[in-house]
C-alpha cells in the first residue's frame, strides 16, 4: 500500500477549548424545580444520562462561537459593547413542555421548551442580534431571521421521545449575562451581566 501523502495546510483544525455565549438563568428555586424534573425524566428511561446540575441550567440567548486556546478579546469586547446598549424591561417566562432534540435512532438532548410564554426571550434575542450587528460582531452571531428556539437543556444523551406537556415552570428574567464556557470541563464562568430596566429610565 503506498504511503499516504501529507499535504501542508490540510491539518485538522485545533479542538475548540472555549465558548462564548449570552444567557439567562432561572432563579434558585426554579432551578431546583427544573433539576427535579430532569432527575425524574432521566429516571424514567434506561439511559445512563445524568441530569444537568441546577447551577448549570440556563437559556442560551446568543452563541458567539467556540475557539481554541482561549477567547479572542476583540470578540469579548464587542459582545460587552453590544450588551451595554440593550434597553428592555424585565419580563416573565413560562416553559410548559418537554421536547427531544434527538434524531432517531441516535440519542440527544432533552429540553424544556415553551410557547407564548417565551416571547420575551425572543425579543431579547432579537435585540441582541441588532446590538451585535451595530457593534461589528453581527457576522459571528445568529441572525434574528434564524429560527430561535428558547430552551433549557435538562440532560444529554437521552433517547428520542415525543413532546409532552409538563407543569409550567416560570420565573422573572431581570438580567442577562455573558458566559465563558470551558468546553469539555462542564464549567461556565460569568464574564459580565446586565440588569434589565425600564426602557424609559
């Protein structure tokens, strides 16, 4: 068998180590309730999946990329500039169904989703899209035109299951945060956060 030729420039890209995203978090009591639901749902299957810890439960608003060797400071600075321009009042959210993001027959994430009760998250997502574009970071963020599905991931590696309603889980969104994800290390670090306030204030 002839020896395989090595072609410069075709090396595999480096493995991403760091992620950057905007998120909102449930209050502590709601996080505990969501965690209990996740534990119950995991217990109903034969999957070995573990529910996410209450401290890790969140809703991603905007993902700004994964990077190898640390976060690019220019991207972080642009995200902070965009977030500081957001003017929006606090709002409530309601998640009332469990949905599988798995693709049969492969397992995948099981998430908490909502209908009209997550409209405020759509508004905040769209406001961030506009602000990121104005800050020169728009090409690195999901467009407002892209279908955005607010959700809370409950567990990974779960078998596909039909969507089903659950007792509504609600909380008031009073702030959002910029997060540094340490990929593969199941850890998130908050870089900054911004309170939502009356737009006329």
